[in-house]
C-alpha cells in the first residue's frame, strides 16, 4: 500500500532492476483509485496506466489490482448507478424493510453488491473489463468479509440484512461466511468470460470452503512481530489442509515496523510459499529489501534468486495441486503419517515431496533443531547428509534458512540461462536411481506441459 503514482511504480521497479533483484509483479492498492472508488483510476497520478502496464509487462513485470466490494453510494457514479438499475431489485444488499443497506468504507458511505444473487455476480464480473482495459493481469479482493467501519460492535453488515442466497432468501447470518466466496466466484467467472484464453489470477482476503475453485487467499492484516511470522506459516499449512493450496502472508507484517532481522527471516520464509509478496499499511514504512540495509539486501537477493530458480518446481506443484488436491506447502507429517513425533512439528514444512524447509522463527537464532521424517536428507547449501527419523541440529546463518532435499528427489529448476534443468539429489541406498526418477517426474508432469504457467501466472 503505497505504490500510489506512476512515478513511484517506476521507482520501485527500477530499484529492483538496478540491484539485480528478480521481480514479477506489483500489486496496486486503493491509492491508485480515484478517491478510493472501485473500478476507477486517479488520472493525475496515473495519467496513462494502460501504457505503463504494457511497458512493464514487456519487461516481465505484471500489475495486479485490488478490488473492494463496497461501492460509493453516490448518484452519478457509474458503478453505483448501474447497480441501482440492475434487474427488478437492484444489485445491492437490502434490509428487512427493503431499503438498501449503507455502510462506511474507504470511499465514505457505501453500498454492497449481493454476490449470493447470480444476476449480481454476472453483472459484477462484467465490470472487470475495465480492469483488464487498464492493463492489469490479475485481481486481489480485499475488505470482503464484508467490512463496514463502526465505532463499536461487529464491523460488517447488520445480521438482519437480507440476501438472495441463490433464490432461497435469508439474512446476513447465513450469508456472511459465503460473501467473499461468492465475490471470488463472480470475479473468476467474469475473467473467464472476458479473457477465455488465459487462466484467471485471483486471490482474496476472505472465502469459504471451495475457495480453491476460484483463486487463493492471503493472510490479510497480519501483525508485525515474531508471533505474526509464526502465524503466517500456520495459516498457509492450515489452508492447504483445508483444500486451498495457494496462499501466503504480508511479508514483514502489515501494521508495524519490522527489525531488519525479522524482515529478512520473514522474506526467507515467503520465498518458499506459494504467494510471495511484501505488503503493509501505508504508514508502516517501505518493504523493499534495500530499505533494511546492505546486509539484508544481499541475503534477500539470495532468497529471491533461489525462488526464481525454483519456478519450474512451483509450476509442477501447481499442477499436482490441480490434479490431486495436494497443497504446495505440507506439514512434515505428510511424509510419514504414522510417525506421531512429527505431528507436533509446527515450525517446518515440506514444499512438495522433495524439499523440507525450516524457517527461523525467533530472534538471534543461527542454528535450529529440525525433526526429519524417515530417510536421508541433504542440506541444499552444504551438501551434508542427515538421517531420519528424528531431530537434527542444522546451521541457520542470517544469510539463509535451512532447506533439505529428500534423497532420490528430482527437482525441475531454471539454470543460469533460464532453461529447464532437472536437479537430482543423491539417492538413498536401495532407492530408485536417478534415471528412473527423472522418467517418473516426466510422466507425472507430461499432462501439464502444454499448460505451463511460466507466462500466465503472477508469481
């Protein structure tokens, strides 16, 4: 929250380029809107947004736009007027007496589309044409619990507010938990209609069971601090087990000022999560790696370069998730469900079935204990082999977090020239050989080869 002008966007992109930092996307928050009104652009600060988006995309950087559900209640506003005129009852949530419910959000007095009405979903999805015309490659939904600012009580719609609920009718007690899910469905289906040749990229602050059909999610306003860092991993693990494989936190926390060490450790964790982005409140300082000093910049560059190198592996995991439901990020016990000692491990995770990632979750730590599943595991930085099951102590210098590769695993990566390369770990005794492992990986990935996400999915 803070890329509020074309000049600032260019400054940030140039900062990454000048420092040799890989960059694939910038997310524009509400400060690119005209007076915070959804589906608008501040023409003074972004005089030629489509041209800027095309220029950046040609350089490999995409733009993703925030979309809030609240519509400014102002006659003359194009979106508001279109919603009022929609169908027989209009697009907006009403109270028990049939009056449109009004709440307070960023633009001021606002009304709320009823996404539990199929007619409203189709209308809302059509509005994304404006976002695509501005050059955005994807969307992120925010404030969609939905939020209404209040001095006290529940900061959402009144429980008595009425919803269509797919024709069944009901109040907000029934609709609240599915509101964000239904908004995601509206956006997803709208993007499919408007841009059928590309996969929709969408993630949402709120959702419900089935959210993975339409997109991913992120942490929302996670608190800055070591507990927030630990909660970020718990969130991604829990969502994955609930069927939502694509998620991630606000790296560095949303609402405060992380120390250089905390920021770096959060950044290193984020590099191994599906959704990897820095984001914070507009008054919480900048989150670019160079803002935290030369040492953090150097180590953050290493994390970014490794993330970029592992891009083919993330693409592979996305296909695995689509075909099987298995999340990218898995609890360590996933490798050995019968090992009860692994059940309590909440500070490490498996990235697919090949890598075990052990982030640093406390200040000052330069070594940490990792509980390994059965088998041989290789430290990807030192090459040292460890035998599981059981706990081992590994080095965790400020420059990196421990990442161990399972013996016999074959991992698709980018080489120095950007070409696909298969990287094999030394096989454990009696395990499948490298050639057979490569063949197995090729067979598993063959279906998705033509559907590679390298160019279409905002990282």
